């Protein structure tokens, strides 16, 4: 069985998981080929900060879908590479605020360019109708699985 085979060819979960893994591997490789040493998990943290400019560790954890301990390790790695800084929130001493350093800010444009090119490279393999259908189905799957009110009780 190769990496993209599932025991049941009709298993949406299995196929979506294999596609997601392949996409992560492809993007990680593209980043590395362009001299950007960053994991996908670190990329997600950086995206939060590129959009928000600063965030609490908890809000980053919520966005990336990881527990606070995992995010603390990700943040420590980015901090060690001088891409971000951590400081205690003046208004709430229980919270750490995470902000970008100038090096972290400078990394946004080249990183997002690689992500854009990788996405374009993948998209060129599908006609516009296939792509639109795929995106619609994946979005619908996310909605259904994140908010399973439309599934029968035994499916949840």
C-alpha cells in the first residue's frame, strides 16, 4: 500500500488525512528549498503574529489547534531563532504576549511568496471546476465535522 492508499477507497477521512500530510510535506520541502527553516506548526504561529502583530500564547494555541504546552515549545523554538519575543502582559500577569522581532517581520514576505507559489503549483493540476468543487467539499466537511449538528447521533 502506498502513502495515498486507504483501506477503504471511499474513506473521506483517510483520503483527506493523506492529502493533508502530502500537502504539509510538499510545503515544508518548498520552504526548505527556498532557505526558510520553518516547520508547518511554526508557520501557523507566525501567520497569527503576521496578522495580529501580537497575541497571547492561549490565542495562538486556539488558532493552531494545539494545547498550550505544545505551543510553548513552538514559541520557544521561534524565540531561540530571534523571530519572536515573549513578555508578560502588563494587564494580566498570567498571560504571555508574543510579538514579532524585526527578523520575524522580515520573514513574512519571502515565506508567503513560497506558500503562494506552492499553492499555485498544486492548483495548476486541476481545472477550475474541479478546484472549485474540491474547495467547496473540503470547506463543507470542516463545517460538518467541527459543528456536527447535521450528523446522525451514531455518526458523531
